[in-house]
C-alpha cells in the first residue's frame, strides 16, 4: 500500500494532534494544528486513507517541510 508523508506548512510548535494511528481520514481532515506567531494553522490530510504513523506530539517544535504524519492508501 502506498504511503504519503504529510508535512508541516510552517515552523512552529505542535498545538494539537487531532488524529491517532490507524484512524481513517478523508482529504481535508485536520491531522495536526501548529501554532506559529500566535496563530493556529491546521495541517490537513491531502488525500483519504488511514494514519500509519503520527510523527509528532503536542509541544514538539516543527520546521516547515518536516513530516508530521504518514497516510497509507
């Protein structure tokens, strides 16, 4: 099954992880919320599938382009 990395669009701190591993997601579902410059930026699933791995936790620092989750499907 094909896997797709979902990356952060901004540098910031993980405010919320909205999914768990093995959860089914639809395209556009929020996976992670990153706080950057006092704004909350949702990182959405680019396609439907199942969460294979969540690579970050609440409070983690992330860089722009850093993978935050892997979707199978």
